[in-house]
C-alpha cells in the first residue's frame, strides 16, 4: 500500500481541484451563501467534499494537522468560488479568517484554556513522578492486561460527569500502569474514548445534560410543543443504543480477553514489550529506586501528591457544579430558592452549571495545590514546579492547533449547508420504521465532520419536525416511543464521530491523554466503532422502528457483540 500513497495523494488533490473548478463554473446558478439550507441542497454531495477530503488525506498521509488544514482550504476555496471573489487571494483570506474567527470564539477559547490548565497540572504531576511510582505499586497487584483493562474502565467511569476531563486525565494517570503490563497505548485510548463520551452522553448528571436538553428544546420549539425536554431526554436513554453498546463492547473485550483487526496487532506488539508504537513522541519517564525507608517515604509522598491533586480537582469540580448550578437554576426558576437538597434536582443543577469554566478552574486549583504542596514536601523547588507547569501546558500546543483546525472545518461544513443535504435524504418518502435508523446514520455522517455537539445542534431542530411530519404530533411526546427513538438516534449517533473521526475533539483528546498518535487511535478504534454502530442499527433502531422494546434490543445486541468477539477475536 505504501508505494501507492503518492499516486493516490496526487489523484485525491486533482479531484479536489476539479471539484473547486466545477463549483466556480456553476457559481451563477447557486443560491447565495447566506441561504445555507438552499445552498446545501443545491451542492448536494459536493457539500461533503471538504470533510471527506480531510479524512481521506489523513488516512493516506497520517498527518492530521496537514489534512485538517487542507480541508479548511478546500472549503474556503468552494465558498470563495461561490461568492465570485478572486479565487487565489479570496481562498487565502477566507481560510485565515476562518481560523482566526474560530480561535477567537469565546467558547473555543475556554476549551483551549481548559487544555492549558489540565496540561499544566499534568506537567507538575509528571515532574513529581507520583504516577510512575504508583504504577510500580499497582503493577505488583495488577499483573495481567485483563485486570488492568478492567480497572482502567472503572477508573474512566469515575469521570462520568465530563468527557473532556475524562479524556485529559484518565490517560495520563493510567499510562504508566498499562505500559508495565503490556497494554498498548492504542488500547488505552480506545478504553478512554469509548467510556468518556458514551457515559457522559447518557449520564443524568453530566456536562452533556444542558446541551442535550437545550437541543431537544429547540426541536420542540420548532413544532410548537410545550413538552418537557428533560423528560424526553430521560425517556430516550434506553434508546441510546450506540452509547450503551459501546460501553458493553469495551467490557466484553476485557472479559473475553480477545481483540481483532488493527487493535490485535497493537496489543501483540505491546505484549512483546512495545506498548508505544515506534516514532510516537512521548515524555521520558524519570526513574527513582525505592531503596531504604527514606526513599520509600519520599515515594509515598510523590504518590500522595499525584492522587491527592486529582482528588482536589474532582471534589472542587463537583462542589462548584452544585453551588453555581443551583444558583443558576434558581435564577431560571427551575427550583425554588428555599428548596432543600434533593437528589432529583441534581441533574437540573449540574445541567445549569458552566461546565468548561468550572473544570478549568478545578484544574487550575489542583495545579496550584500540587505546586504548593510539592514545594512544602521538598519534592521540587517552586521555580522548577512552575517550569514543569509551563512545559505541561506547552506540550498541548499541537493539540490546540488540531482543535482549532477541526472547529474551523466544522464551521466551513456548516456554511456549505451539508447538514441540510444529509437530512433531506432521510425526509423524502421514507417509511416510518426506517426513520430512526436513517436519522442515526445521518448523524454518524455529520458528526464525522462536525463532532457530537455540532451534530446535535444542527440536526435535532430538523429531526423533531421530521418526526412529527411522519408520525404525527403525540399527545405526550415524552411517552411516544417513536419520538424517543428518533431523539436518541441524534444524541447517540452524534457520538459516533467522536470515535471514528480524526477531526473531532474527543478523538484528539483521548489520543493525547493516552500518549497515542491520533491516526493510530482512529485506525485501531474504527473497526470497533463500526461494529458497535452496525449492532446499534440491527438490534436497536431497526427493531424499535417495528415497535420492539428497547430492552429486548439491548439484550440481543449485547449477545451479538459477544459472538462477534468470539468469532473474530483472538487472544493477543
């Protein structure tokens, strides 16, 4: 395959140039750029060209940054051709402005600062060598890869409240342990990715709740319904087949101790003593021998600092979630000001909290605590600790570049009206029982380019009116299986892109946290994600489309996944 890469790359670039020239020639017949819906329908499959080009280029070249930049430039060239501007300077100008506008967006800046805060904290903890020493202790008790994989999934589940925190923290904590027992970085990044987003997507108390409820409310507003969006979200959880099957698949792989596809190759390489693929850039671990009581006490202090800082971050985040979320819920009139503490209100309170801001503050707090306590314990000097914080934050610079380019490409895809073309495919002359399946597949496609949040924001306001147009307005949408199934298809289908696409933030952050190259993570995880997606369609959306209970579909799907692993899987 290697000898064909250059000809394929050249052919791919020529095809993209031909598409841009065709769009330029047809510019006079196309709708205005402001009319996104009509533009997407007029362009048709051509609206998928920028993200498709980026994905194919990423697989051929293995360079995510170059591929994303090429996708952004391609989208900018198409938009410039449609606007009638000078194609060369216009493409350059539009590409630069797209990146600048994306990088300066308030919400995006907060995510980038979150990466800086978590990276700085991780830099200090890495410098303290606490996790390295803890891995030695844990490796004495967790001698088998199966036990380590199970502990890893349990550990990732502790961060159910946010996928970003999960992706950025879990990998860094678990890497030393998995390396010791011969678990590949690709496998660890898969465990993190397939636990983080799916769990946050269906957890009643998580940073996703506010987003999911808000997009459902947008859909309800579009049809003039006064139904409770949160109740619809709760009712849709059993229909979120992809999320549930993804969590089950990780567990089944661990229990059965089998792998298949590229992951099997990665695991066999790790069992042979090479958990990190050759050529992967990683930090060098510092060694410290545990000899004598003084050295042992020092090692215990290092471990205490590492895990204590993580506990500080988690506790700070949860307390801040409750305090600020409760205040906002009271302001919005969702709960009375004098209401006593109730577990039933927790989901509403967490949903009202500013997730990114609070986790960023929690990471900064934990970083400061680790600096102060580490200095007081004489584990390092304050100046060395600050330099370690800066090194940890700067280590995420390339990741932030990837995130900015990925967001820019998603914005370009949105301007081309891709979502309207995809949704139109499923809304014309489709039988009712196929609607949940086609919505799910459409979300898989859109999320591949725009990520889960972008997919939900774009498709949910369109999907809910489609449901009503095909199935009619139910008296109580929160109890209508057809509505719940279609809403869940959007919510869980959007997560698929976070698992398969090298252009989405969760994929990028999961690979970063585990110390794995993004394309290696995508290449090894894609067969697993595709298996889960096919199972979600076969035993999920299709069965419920015929009126079968989602519980029956979940049971059959889990059995099917076990059979797939048994037939295709082999022990590493």
